[in-house]
């Protein structure tokens, strides 16, 4: 802001406070407007509508699976794990709504903890499904060990163990440096942006690293068993879904570090929606296609013939 110094008869430039900005004439400081990624913002509306559409699609797929729960293609791939995976994907879509709207202390904490836990549930379920494929194939070969493991349902222990580890990481995050409300006064000239600070950046990347480790493990196991007989061809879908998931979050890291302002939240929401949509489309859409449009490939006799 320019002011006239009468003692020296010259104009002097005095910087405006951080909460204000100079007007076009540069003779007055105006208060900055408070902004955030809201449901009234065009970007917020687009992301919220996308999340809502994907949530409805997930519910529709879950309804199809429940209606056709006795069909061969659903029974052959452990329908209980399929239900858990669909519910976890639905929660992934719904958790994106926590990132839109006026931030507060509760929402800032819920954003990261909910994101970490629901994605861990989803990826650990995919890992359990890949282990199921291996055990289901091995149990048909001579040997009591694999048969006992399959009958005992040991693959079901994968999910609670993986979620428990993530829960411990999240508790450590909250106990050391939890997320909190922050302001960005420099990204936009006339606005003060309210957003959530991650708190401990190290803890945030530890959560992402753990999710990445689970995804890489699921991808590796699914890739190794992708060429099993067609009876167990879900491994191909699991492999591709993990490839999409990893691609999204590998791209997310450099983009996230280079963005500022409301775009930070938008990038995170977009990554959540894209990776969740990849899981839904790659794993479940091919099965829905067979159930609804190619029922001739679904009867039990078809699977027996392939076997």
C-alpha cells in the first residue's frame, strides 16, 4: 500500500497485513475473503457428484451380487469377501465427502483416519482374495497342509491383521502430531484458504507407504497366479485392479507436493475416487457383464467344463 510521507514529501510503500491485500490503486488494504473447497464451489460440486454416482454404482453392484448370490461366478470367488470388498469400496467413495466443506478439527482428523482404514480394508480384502485363489487351487492337489489351511479359512485372518497394523499407525499419528486446521494466505491473492494440515507429514507418508506395500503384495501374488485354470480367473482382474490402484497413487505423490490451495484437497479427493473406481471397475464390472448380459457363461456346468 502506498502512503504519502509529508515529512519527506515522497510516497512510501507499506506492506499490507497477511490477512489483507492492496486494492488496484494500492492506496488501501482490503480484507481477504475466506474460502475453502465447498459444496457450492464448481470443483466441489463436480467431485461430490462424481463420488455420489460411484457410490450409487457400488450399491447397484452389491444389489446384483446379493440377488444372484447363488450363481456360479459369485460362489466360485468367495462371495463373502466380495461383499466385504464392495462395502469397503463404498466407504472409500463416501469418505471423499469428508474432504469437501468447511474444515474443522473433527473433520480434519476423520479425513485421514477414515481414508487410511477404509483403504486398508479394501486392499487387504483383495490380498485375501488372491490368497484364496492360491489355496483353492492348491487344495485340489495332494497334500493335507493346504487342505487344512483352506478349510480353516485362514485367509480370513489377513483382513483383521492388516487393519490392526494400520490402526496402530493411525493411533501413533494421532498421538504424536494429529491433523489440524490451518490457513493458506499466500496461494491466492485475495483469499485466505482454510484447509487441513496433515500434522505429521512423516506419519501421512507412512500410512501411504503401508497401503502401497499391501497393494504391491496383492499385485505380486495376483500376478503370479494369473495363469491358473479359468475356474480361478479372478486373479487377472485383481492384478489389473492393483496396477490401476498403484498407478493412481504413484502419480498422486508428485502432484500433491506441487499443488497449493484448494487444489490440494481436490487432488486428494480425485485420487480417492480414481483408485476406488479402478477397484470397482476392474474386479466387479466383468462379473456384472457376465451375470446380466452373458448368462450362458454363468451356469455351474460351464465352470465345471472349464475345470
